[in-house]
C-alpha cells in the first residue's frame, strides 16, 4: 500500500501547494476533523491528528517539518470513522477528485492532485450499514424558533423518515426524549437548545427559504397536503436541510414527504420518566433489561425500529390505538397466520435502509438485490393477506402500500444475478441474458481466457518445461512463469519470449500470442465492466423513481412485524388486550412487570401478580411496606402497562381497563439514582417540581420514595406536601410508594387517597417478603429484618434492635416525628398563605461576602448596616 505519494508535501517554512490545499479544505471543514486522502490513506494533520490518534489509538507521527500527522488506510476507513463518530466527533472527507495521472496530464509533472470535501460524516447523517444499529432509528433533529413557537424537524435519513412539529416549550423535553436523537442542531442563540446541541448559523434557519426548499424538494406548489406548516416548523426544516446539504456536499439524502406531528397525538413522557421506567434503554445503557427488550419479538430490523418508536411514543387517540390492537388481536387469534407471516417477514431484507443508501449515492448492486427480494416478499404477503376474510381496518390500510412494484421486481429479477455483490469493481452482478451485447463481451473474454489456457499447454510442449505456468497479477497482467533453473533457454532473443521480471525463485516472461489474447480479454473485460456500470445506473434510477412507494412498503411490512410480534409476546406471556374507558380510571387485575417477572422466574421463583384500581374518587394510592417488598416493581408495572396499552399492544395482566393517559411521570427518590452521579436530591426536587407543574387530571404519576434524598424531617415534610398537592391540585392518578409510615395519616384527610402495603411476615425470626399487595397501611417497617436478610452481622443487628427499642419508646412519649401534623391547615389554605415579610437588614447581610471585602469596605458595610437597623 502506498503511504506516500510523489506530491510535494514537505518544504520547511514555505507553505507548499499541498499544505495550502489542506488548509483551504480544513477551513471549509470548520470544526470537523478532516480526512485528507493521500494515495491509499486518509491522513489527518495538526490538532486533528492528535485528537484522532488518541481516540483511535493509532501512532501519531510527524512530517519532515514537524507537523503532527496520523493516518488510516482508505479501504478500512469505515471502522475508524465509526469510532470517531461514536466518540462524538464529526468528520469531513476530502477525497481525490482526479488520479495522479490525470493531474499530471492537466498540469505537468509537479501538478497537485485535485481534492474536495465529498462528504461530512456525523452521527445524525449516517447511512452506512456498518455504522448503524439495524434495530434502532437514527435521528437528526433541528430546532428553531419563529413567531413565538418552537419548531422541530427530525429526519432519519437511513430510511427517509421526516417529521415536522411545532412544540410548546413545556413539551420539548419529552419530544426530544422520545426521539433520542443521534445529533441535534439548533440556531446559535436558541434559548431552549439541549446542552449537546450543535450551534449553527441562524441564517440557515429561515422559514421562507425552508418553505421554498420543501416545495422544490417534493415538487409541489403548496405544502398544505402535508399538513400546512407554521413558521417555526419551516424554519427548523430550513436548518435541517441546510445541514444535510453540507453533510452530503450538495447531495441531499432520502427524505420522504414530511409528516406533521402533534405532540398531543402522543402520551408525553419526559426524559427522566423514560430513564426511570427503562422504556427503550436500561439504566446501565443498552437495550437489555428495558421494556422494549422484554416485549420485542419482531423478526426484522425495520419492525424492531418501529416497535422502539411505538413504545417511545405511545398514542393518545383511542381510535388509532384500537386499530393497532385489532390487528394484534387478529394475529393472536390466528396462530397459523401469525407463524407464516413471521416466517415470510424473517426472510425479507431491510428495504427501507437499502433505498436510503441508494438515494444517498452509496448504494450497491447488493442493495438492488435486497429491494428485489424484499419487494417480492411484500408482494407475496400482499397476495396472502388479501385472501383473508374479515380483515381488520389497519390491514386494509396497509395492503395497498405493499403492492404495485411488479415492474421494478421484474426488471431487477431479469437484470441481477441472485446474490449481487457490494463491490462493483469486479463486475459480474448483471445477470446473463439481460443484455446480449454484455453477454457477447463476456463470451469474448471467456474465449480469450480459454485460448490463454490452451497457450499454456502449447508453451510447455514447445519449451519442454512441464512446470511452466501462465499466471495473472495486477502489475504484469498475464505472464509466463518458470522456475529460475529453467529460465535460460527462454532468455535467448530467438526464443520468442520477452523477459519481464526476475524474482527469487522464478522468472517471468511475455510472448506475442499471449499478449494478443491478454489484450482481447482485457478489452472485453473493460467493456463489459462499463456496460454493467451503465446498467447499474439505469437500475438505480428505476429504483429511485419508486423510492417513496418503497418506503411505504417498508413501513407496512414493519407494522405487520410489530403487530405479529406483539401477538407472539402476548401468547407467550398470557397477556390480555386492554380495554379503554372514558373516565380517568386505571383498573388492572393480575398485573405483572415483564422485566422483573423474567428475572424472577429465571431464578426459579414465582412472580406474584397484583391488582391496581385507581378511580376518579380513589385516584391516589399510598403504598407502604418493607424495603425489597415489591413497591417499586408494582408502581412501575402499572406505568409500563399504560405505555404498552397506548402503544397498541397487549399488557401483562389478566385484565386491564384504562382511561387514556395524556402524560406519564415516574420519579424515584434520590438514593436510587446515586449511580447516575448527579446532585441527587436537587435532581429529585427539580423533577418533582416538573410533575407538580405539568400533571393534569388525565395524567398518571408514579412517585417512588420521593423525599428520601434528604434528612428524615425534611424528607417527610416534602413527601407530605407533594402528596397533598398531587391530590388537591393536580388531581391525577397517582401511585406513591414511601417508607414514611407517618404519611398514612394523610388518609384521614384526603378523600381520594387510599392506603395499601406490600405484605411481609416474620416466620421463625426470619422475614418473608410476599410481594403481594394488600389494603391498609403496613403494620411496621421491618427495616431490621430486611437488614438481616441482607446479611448484616448478628452483633450489629442486636445493637440496632436495642437502639430501635429506645427510639420507639421515645416516639410513644412524644407522638413521633409526625406529632402535631394533625393541626396543619389543608394544603390549599396553606399554599395560599402570604409569603413571609421581607427583612431588608437580613438581605443586606446576606449580600455581604466577607472574603471579598477589604478592611475599608468592611467598615463601610458596617456603617450601612447600622443605618439600616436604625430604619
Ligand atoms: P421495594 O421497592 O419495595 O424496595 P422492589 O420493587 O425493588 O422493592 O422489589 C425488590 C425485589 O423483589 C425485586 O427485585 C424482585 O426480585 C422481587 N419482587 C418484586 N415484586 C415482586 C413480585 N410481584 N413477585 C415476585 N418477586 C417480586
């Protein structure tokens, strides 16, 4: 591999033409790392080299003039790119736009090879199969503000999905959390930009330009048919398209017509709730241990991506949910149908991503092969499903999306070999019989190769060297090879052979008739390659002409996969179809937590199913009981049931009757979050504040040990006030788990609050956790019994027991830490109490920072304070 080229890269203090070219390209690349193509390598220089060498763990060297550099082989650049992108970098690729030979022809022997940035690779603009997760979407999100609204544009260019939405500031967090973007961009100065957003020139976010761009892109005179977008959405779209333009250097990737999203179409779930419920990602990162992982029985990448999107954005409209459920029910009821559909889908390639690569100009014959097979599979499924009687409405909607590709399938079937390659350099992907001229060229090549094989025998006979061989390599082409000891006779001028090369043990020759045949093979081969390339171009064009319809087919297949997969999961786990009610109720019988259940049953234990019954006049459940008793599990399983039901799936329960949830909140008391390394109590309070501000009567809130991140008195006080506020002000459905036994006193005053506990029993001095929910408060906390269960030494346990006895006798005497709480005014009255009066003297004192004062300032301050005190 040639690491150096004959370009004049060195040159001390003088800036060589090559370095001038490098600097110009680097200026264009801005804050991206620049991959600068030199021969078979991409080189990085200066700080880029330092960053890349550290990130990729490759040697940092330096050029003659001391400039730091490192490089990666071009043929394996993808792997290195993947690591840089994963580490949060963006990379501009400057490739050679001509060969060294072309450069010489153009500008003489010293000419510099032309280079240009051909692409900018960023986390949100990937289409390479190797760099993408087949089972996850890859969103690029652009945010803008116009006319007092926030616009959000999101594109997954690996499949062409494209969404626009106008978002109230309060829902932005939830929307961003839903998308989990690989990359977010925002206009410089945009007030609500998330911390990791990449700032862009605000001029790129121009709504008028955005509108014009969209119209041109989709060839329409008005955008009304897509949903009539507002200024903010158009501005975000403008920013997104400008960014994609730059990434593709003018070549726009695949975008389907934009779909308009209304945040109100979905259950809103903010980032903290997603994390806490582990919807699509477990807290340790990764999919394992998440709800998605426990539910996913899809058999295709596209199905898995759609299920992740569904679970990440449960629906808020009953009709749409029921339509999805009807399809699932059909697959539940008809096992044979489900099985056969899943078998067919398993065999279907990922046509969504194949068309994405083709549109991005990075498609290969293999992608066309995938389209052919995938579309053919879709066609077969269509025929099969069409014969089905009594079809669910959603299926009737999907069926038309699955057909209509007959001509394209036919073309690709005729044109391509059964397993087309990714690499086009060797040709051989166009099928025989598709183009007689190509077949003819291949025939000539074949004849030539046969003639060459015949020559070998002839030469052996003529020279008497039985070990003589005709070989081929990239440098010499066809040549004759003999062992060195046989070479002498062939060296003679009259032998008819021309010497080409002497190596350690062998000598290589050419001969006129071999040359002639080789020329024939070479020419036929080159012509055949050119003919194949021309066909490839036509075939790609034919596929691209149908790109939107192909994307729709991909979506339809994914929807079938999701529904059949959910049905499969339901059967496997004896799940039930949820029913929906108008009033905000939440009635679950025999509910289970799919992730914990799997973990518990894996250890041979039995998972205990529990009921939950929230009704408008009994909408707040306070759950007490020992640690490890199953409180968190119970809370979460109900939140997960709400998510699954509104995503259009069956739920892990014997029966479920739910009023639709508009927003879902889940918060866990601080100490459970320690692993996440944040200022935990602060986070807990910020998150609790968000719930109190946002939860409506149709929301579902689960609060797990809120208040435990601080001292007992503070914690109890906060938990107390939060329960009151949720009950009186938000009036949402709420499950509240706590170890503050004192909170149970609230039941006396809050009508819609009821008490429940997870059961435990002490048996022969040991604690038995039953994981079973029962009415009423827990009789005691069992803390020491839990500690024993955890293996605390007997001496420590004994000591704890005597400390507890002392504390409890103290409590009996004073009424405990909740003594006096009965006299508190109700929440509404207390909240309306006037704020304490302002004390100017105290404020002035607070404002003084003694460390920052000189003695003179201190004296002045003292005088001021005295004057204030005198009023
Ligand atoms: P808590 O919140 O009360 O401390 P958790 O909900 O975290 O308790 O549950 C502790 C453990 O108990 C879980 O990890 C699980 O192993 C087990 N568990 C919880 N709920 C159940 C259940 N319903 N059936 C069986 N085991 C359960």
